[in-house]
C-alpha cells in the first residue's frame, strides 16, 4: 500500500479515536486498491466509515445511524438520484460519475454537497448531532 494512503488511514483512525468511542477498524489492501473500514460510537449513534482508494480515485462513505435509522450519510458514489439532481437526467455520459452527496431522513432526502473529508465529517457530526 502506498505510504501516503497508509498515513492517511492512520490519521483517520487517530481522529476517530479522539472524537468517538469504541473505535474498531480494518484495512484491506492489494496492489490495486486499499480500503479502510471503521466503526465507532458517538453517544447513541453508530458511526460507519469506508474509505477506498482504487484506480487513482478516492471513494468514501461516512454514515451516522441511530439504531438502523440513517441520520446522515455522506458519500461520493454514482447514486442515480444524485446524478439526476445534479444534471436533471441520467445519461450515459453521467452514469458512473462519482457525485458527492448527503442522505438524510433514513435516505428519504438527498442533497448535493462538496467533497467531504473525514475531518469535515467529524465537524459536521459534532455540530449537528447532540449527545
């Protein structure tokens, strides 16, 4: 695994350990991709993080759940609803585009966002969720 990615993952784990409780993580890597999966608690909330580097692309999923209810989920997947919201339609030219967005209200609401970093996510959690 690339040293920059190793350091990046280590920084995420350290930030999580400072801001959340019961932090558990795994790192899975091959020469072509590296994945960090992290689970933690923030008061009554469960925090689920996935960071993936492959094909020179950074993919992420930062979710906060209360039980099975999605309080907030930030990701940059090629979600059809996010593509439609950004472009008005889903065309072949947009079909696999990674679009940063936020899921709220158990994924019933979707908002376009800027690309999110883990630090931004931690700031959002601390600002928007009371524990």
